C-alpha cells in the first residue's frame, strides 16, 4: 500500500475530499475530546489555583509565610506527584486502557482535593497536593493519547490541542474561583476543595464513552474497535481505516513487547523520544509555569501589593492564555507544528527580555504586566499545544503509552525544577536576572526545534513512523549513507 492511499494522508484526502472531516463536523469525536479533555481542565485548574491560594495559605500558617522553601514545596509537591503519575501512567494506559486510566486519575484527584480542603496544617496540605499531582500526572499522559487515537488525521492537531485549551481554561477558571472566594471564610480551602468537582463529572461521563479504538484493536477486541470507528467515519472511509488498523496491529504483534530500556536501544524510537521529551523540557524551562504558578506573586513583586488586585491582573493573563490556545487549535493544523513552535518561542524570548528589563528598572510596574501579557500571547498558541500534540503522534502504537509517559515525566520533572527554584533564584540573583536566564533558554529551545523537530501535520501515525526510520537508517530509496539532517521536515511519499 503506498502512502498516498493511506487514509488521512494528503494524497488520499485530495483524491476523496468528501471524506475529509472538519473540527466541528463530527459531534461524537468532539464530545469524546471534551470529556477526555476534562483531565486537562484538572491539570490547568491545579496549576492556576495554587497561585492565588498561596496568598491566603501564608496568612493562615505563619511558618509558610516565613519560609520560601515551604511555599515552593506546597506549589511543587503536586508536580512531584505528577512525575510519579506520569511515569506510571504509560504502563497503566498500555495495560488497562485509556478509559480505565482516566477513571483511576479521577478517583485519585478527588481524594487529593478532599485532603487539601480539610488540611489542619501545611504538611497534610502537602500530602493532598501530592495526591492531586498523581491524578494530574496520569491524566496528562492519557488525555492526549486517547484523543489522538480517536481523531481523524486531518484534525488531530486541533483536537489534541483542545486538551491544552482545557488546561488553559482550567487556569482561567481557577482565577475566577480564587476571586469568588477572596471574601469567604476558609478562602484557600474552598479554592482547593472545589477542584474535585470536575474530576467527579469526568468520572461519570467517562463511564459512557468507549475505549480507544486503536487500543481495542491491538488487544484483539476488533468488533468493539470497528463499532467506535463507525461513529467517526463514513462507510467508505471506515473500511480503509480498519484496513490501516489491521496492518498496524499486525506489525505491532510481530514486535517484542517494549520496555523502558528498549526506547533507548531502538534508534528510531530513541530519535522520536529525543524530540518528544526535548519539546516537553523546552516548554517548561522557558518558564510557563513560573508565570502561571507565581503570576500574582510576580505582579506583587512589580509593585501591585493588594492580593485582590494581583489576582485580577493575573486573571487577565489567564484569559489571554485561553484565548491564545483557541488560536492555536486553528493554527496547528494550518500553519503546522514546527513553524508554530518557532514563532511562539521567538515571541517568548522578546517577552522575557521585557520582563527582565522591567525588574531591572524597578519603577516600571506597568511594563512588567505588559511583559507577562506578551509572554502568554506568544506562548499559548504555540509552545502550549505543540509539545503535547507532537508527543501524541510521533510514537508507534507499542511505544505510545510508555514514551508518552516518559515524555510527560520529563515535562513534570522540568516543571518541578522551575517551580521549586524560581523564588529562591529570584531572591539570590534578582527577578530581572532570573527572567534573563529564561530568555537564554528560549533561544536554546529555538535552536532545538529548528534542528530536530520534523513537521507532522496531517500525517498518519505510520507516515510519522517512517520519518524516524529515514533518520535512523537512511531514505527509502536505499541510500543508507545519507541520513536526513535532524531539522529536515521531508516526508516519505
């Protein structure tokens, strides 16, 4: 079968344009995406809510107010849990399926939210943050893979990016909740406790949704897989999609069951993971969750000392984040993953320089807010969705769970390093110097994307897999001496 005859490839859809699916044309896929994306909402809410809750936790616990380390630990313990959740989430996904992994994440997250709301001291609060992080970590692996495996290739980027929209929407929601509870007794307990509500909603909605069709087919539940696909594709395209699944499943059957070390032994998978894990590291080390976790604190550092005013200004930042992600849903399947990431990082670099200058000048509070806004405007359409989208589509079926989990673990480890060190580095070197460090990392990230990241827009999983084969062993024409250059986005034809 030539690649031009594969469903979802550009040649196939050019030949049969009536079979092309648009973002809004299939309500079933959209509902599946939104429900699965509630995992992203939990991710985003937890990211955003702690920034406001921390202001009031410091008021209730004197030892927290006096210790940057305790503040950083309260913030970052959820990321420690997420590291564990992401590291085990790949195995849970492959062994139990995407649906059961989601249900497990919801139960753990809900338990964590209850523990946080009832915490009598900072240390029980930290335990609750750990549990919430476990749930978020599993969800961060599961949601993009579940959505990608049920998505038509021509809208896969936009649908996976919807999960990122749910993350940014969750951050925006968290700021609204923070503002709503500023005058309510037990302020931070309400802020943290209501996070369990979306998890409960997702749990019950997920009971009525199917397992991933690709996972079902690989597990020999072919009738169930075809039943799911029949709700996504018309009868003519359905036959081709099933044929493609059958071919992919047969290839996976012949492969030995992979382990973690196989990712590094297999040159093709190693190259794919370098790109996937590298993108996740770039996303975090360019400072996004420094901005989201500490935006009220940054605003106060810039001279706006009122808690409520800091939260209101941070709400604007969160709204820009969500709006930018909506733009990203469109751009990622039209502009492409690679150019979108490059333009995003270029803007992030400029914004971080502006933030650094604003703190060096010390008397320019307005400039700091402008820098925060510009950072989000540039980051959210590109480096927000691109790493998650690329990681959902660059690995073969047998490695998708394990590599997705490993890449998400890279994300969360990087997240912890940044969030646990920001206040301490800012206190030691100055806030302006800290933002200059992040700007330098943004430049390194631009080079990484330009050199290593291929374009995967509108390609089938099998077409993407051929990219790594070409890079590892040479072109399909048999020229094994001339490998594709790392930044070459040439596709197989």
